[in-house]
C-alpha cells in the first residue's frame, strides 16, 4: 500500500499510454497515444502555484508545511489516431485539507458527481492546484481524494462549462489504470453533475529509459 507521499514519488519517470475516448452524447470513439514525463515538483514551483492570484484564497500555514506538500511537474505529447498532436506542460500541487488554514469564498467547491463521492473515513481530501488547466487556460483549483488502500488518486476539476473527474490507480510500480469522465456543468451550483459528455480510459506503463 502506497502512502500519500509515496504515491507521488511512484508517479515520477517516463510513462506511455494508449487511450480510448467515448464521446457519449454524439456516439463517437477516438483513440490516442501519449508520452508523459513526470518529475517531482520543486519548492520554487510550489511557491509559484500558491502565489498565483486566482489560487491565493487557499492559505497554507508556513513554509515548512508547503515543502511537505506533494505534487508533480508534467510534460506530455499526445497523438490522436487522426494525426492531430497536442503538447503541454504544467505543475500540479496537492494540498490536503489538514494543511489549509483558510479558504476564500471565491474558490468554488460544488458537490462532486455521485460516482466521485467518497466517504470521509476512506480518503485523504484536499485542493488540487495547477498553474494551467487542460480544458481552459490559466491557473485552476480543483479537489482531490487519495485512497491509500486502493492506491487511487482522483482529481475533480470544475471548469466554466464542464466538470472533469480524472482517476489514476497504481496497480503496480510500473503500471497505472487511468480513467477520465467529463460531465456537463449544471447551472445550479448546488446540483451534482450528472450528464456525461466524455469517457476516456487507458493503461499507462512506466518506461525504463
């Protein structure tokens, strides 16, 4: 069983994956191949994320606590079966609720989709901070849960028009199961998302070089 910090250490390295995406509402299927390069996030990168104006409502007590927060720097290249290519790099920081001293009301945390809800005693929960979003440009704050017994990290991101639930399960130190479910974001902020737009999944393998 990987502890919280150990999970992020295990995520580092070079990974490859072939994913299948189902666009549920239009009945279309697409496949892609991705190469990831993952490094542990540096103290300077952590401080940069915490200082971003759009994320500044999330306060962490002291510098020594900030250094203990896990995260990673990711660069990836994706090629779809139609030949389209996408490259991106970003940094992500994970701040358990136990480290948060205060949050500004501007940081939105609507209810997650039913499938992403986890009992309090089963997971470590907190904020998932990135200097760049996937669907929308700019820094963004989401929520995460980590279940040690299942070695599963789940990240829920609320965009303006959608809600993305990205799950990463470590099956072995060189093998991960990845699933992505994208919902339409409800107009009612108190309503859990329920309309599924996209489902993606794939097996990620660590490469030796």
